[in-house]
C-alpha cells in the first residue's frame, strides 16, 4: 500500500495509459489494448459510486484524467466538481516554517551564533519535509510470479481468463474492505481524532491494470486507488476514511487476495499450488506447481537488482558507521535501493512484451513457450473445491488453537488482523468454491483464535447510546480490530523471566577475573570499549539468574559476550556456557561465533523462558 498525497500525486497512474481506444471487438480491456502502446485506461470500482454525480458513474466505467484530478487531486465530485466535505488541509512549506522559526530567534544573537542557529533550523525543517494531506491509498494487487510467468507467455484466450480471475479476486477483496475495514470517525476532535467509528456507504476507487515490472518482466498487477473521501451513513455527510484500520489490515487483505486468486485459478484450470521456501525469516510463497523455479528466477530481474543494491548500501553503511544497520534502517536502505535502481518506465504494447517474454521463456524451458503454456491447461484434474459447510466445527476450533500458537511464535501480543492474516496462510493449501466460502471459514477460524487468546484490552464498562452501538452490540467508540490479545502461557513466561531477573542466587565471576579478560585484546586483536567492559563487569558480579544486555545493531554485543564467555569459563570451566537463539537464522549466527559456542534453537519467549530454567548450565 502507498499513501497518496493531494495535488498531482495521481499523475503517475496516467503516464503509461494507451492513447488510442484499442480494438473494441476484443472482449476484455487487456486484450482490447493488446496492440496499443501502453496500458488500458482506468476503470471505476466501489459501492460508493452511486452517490456521486447523480449516479452517473458505474462500476467498470472508464476513468478520465479530469475525473481523477477532481476526486483524488482536489477532493471533489468527479462529475459535478462540488466539494466532498471539507477541502484538503494545506500545510506550511519547509521555507515557510524556516522563516517563522528564524523570525522568532533572539534579536540579541551575534552574527556567528545566528548563522549557526539558522543553519540548524534549515537542516531540521529540510529533514521533516513538507507535509501533504492524504488523498487516498494505492493498493497494488500483484499476481504471484509463477502466474505472471504463465500469463506472460500464454495465448490471448488464456491471458483473458487469468486476467478475469485476477480482477474477480481484486473485486472480492475491495468488497471485503468495504464491509470489514472502511469506517469514518465522528464526534469531538482530539489528539487521536474523532471518537466514534461509524459506517460508510462503500468506497470510491479507480483501478489501473499494468503488465510488467520496470525491468520488463511479466508482472500482471492492478493499482486500486481508494479515495480518502467517504459518505457517512449516519448523517449523509462526506468525511475522510479512517486511516488506522486501513493500515492495520493491509497484510490481511494481501493474504486474502492471494488465497482468493488461487481458488479462482484452480477452479478455472484445475492447476494446483505449492508452497516454496524463500529463505530464512520469510514466509513461504505459494506458486503454481507446474511452473519451474528457473522460469520464476528468469522473470525476477527487478527483485534481484534491488537486493544487489540493498546489499551494496548495507556494506557502505557498515563501512561508514562501523556497525550493522538496524532492522528499521535496512528497510529504509531497501526503499532507497528501490528508488536508486528504478529505471524509466518503457511504454510498450502487450504484443511486443509477449513476444519478448516467449523468447526468454523458451531459452529457459528448452521448448516453445506458448506450447508449454498450453500444456498447463490440459494436464490438471478437477480439484476438490470446499464449501463452508464442508468444514467441521471441531476442525475450526483446532485451527484456531494452532493459529494462536503460530502467531505466538512471532509476537507476544496481537490484534484481530494478525490472526486473520495467519488464518489465510494456514488455509492457503485448501481450495474453496467461492470467495464467500473462504471468507466465512477464515472469519470463523479467526473468531476461534480470538476465543483461544487472552484479551488484554479491558471491555467497555459503560453502555453506549443505541446510535453508537453496532448491530452486534459492541461500542462504536472502539474499532473492532483495536482489541489486543496474548495468551496466559506468554504472560506466565514473562512473569518467570521477570522473577528470575530479581533473583540474585545465580553464580558469579570474580571481578579480578573479568578485569583481566576485558583488559586484553581477543584472538583477533579487538579490545573492549569502556561501555562494554562496564556492562560485562555488572553482569558477571550481579548474581541475577537473568541479566539483559541491550544495544543497537553493530554496537559490539557479540564481541562483548565473547569476552564474558572467556571469563565465565575461566571461573566455571569449559562447557559451562550454552548459547540459545530464538530462530534458526540467529542460531546460525551463534554457531559462526566464538569457537566452542553451542547454539540451541528456542522459539520466542515461552520456550526461551523454559530454556532459562535454573537447571540449565
């Protein structure tokens, strides 16, 4: 998801739209514009459309540039031009903020001090940038790479069927967003915005189909721009879409789209899907079983380009700062790599792109790519598609329990959308007959997981007026997805760790031994800094059963722990240190650490607390 700013933030969607009107005799937008240079014009989506321009707009209707400018650029009705509620808020520019702060400086400052203050102000405001009002959200629905590869080399009829399945899945998820996510807020303004989440009459959205990545690989995807303007059901006033629920639900919407699309493709062609590993600390990717990894790799040039540039930026960061970047910094470096390596979008026809893709695929497959694509539609047997009634309630309860266990491995607290995302992943291997069946079972499993979780958010103690209650009786003063959960096991594990952090019955190391170790360089000639030496001395003599050493990535924690290990084994003997890690990836790091270190994999918090039992060395 990308947040869109008011003004001209929408223009990138129009840069590749085909100028011609295409061959109207062909059946779908994607095939209609097959020989045109560029992508099809956008089309309207959303059940809020009847409330615009006297009902003139309809789903599937073509979007004009003028209409997009009025709705997304200016927050106005795309037909009448009338404002939809309050106009977009205007914020002071960087220079305006600088001028205001400079004007407030002490007039008694000397020229040198004043110049220093002005320079600092300019740097601070430039770092903040110019804030712009939110005009909407660009939700990008991209089909899995294996499906894009098949679509890219297939004949026109198969292309249309795959595109239809994609569009149907997108429409189902947008409808789900309207039912389960989209709200607006009413009531008194405050630090967190208005106080009650109320229903809206659907959303206003435009969709733009794109064919390829910026490296020219097949990547069928659709940008769905959801306007920030929504009509309140309660009083028929135009307000803004509540942003927090949208942000919180993005992963769940993505997982639901992937699963719904897989159902559609299997229902149409009988092709099965399989989970493929994508490396450590990443969820498996579900791909079409008949599409080989070699073809997926051939059509993933853009991803490899970004990863290579990200690695280069991380190396440069490490050389400059002398430490590893944090996880947050790595995300920023990847975004920087994406922008730095982004080539200009080449506008080509789908016909030209298809010819290129078939040539590249043929070299990888060792056969005619179009002929290979035809074999995928004829080999699959009709898969068993489940209805919601086919799933026993006992199975749903069991899935809810396993869902909580799976989420608890990744986080100590969670909300409904975390459970919903994991439910979609757990059910990805099952094919359902319709989107309604999948949504029903996913929702029931999520409900079961909520019942199996421990609710940390206290219930509403006061009853709300009827107008501020939902049909199920819950209060509109709290969004349903805002409730926080955990488990008794995780809280108990936390209690055990806290209790042991207060206990001072653990073994210690004599201060003289620690000082002797910390004052000398290690085998690689590295010396501890004063902060590292001080931290190790505090740990060694504390006697606490659990001690915690905290520091940012690259601060030297591994080097410090190596010194502590040497001191500990000098006092308590070889083999008296056992290393524990919360994941296989972290265990690999431990195994590649100081000689003699043992690495044992422990799942997060709960198992780690059990591993911290006093009986362990």
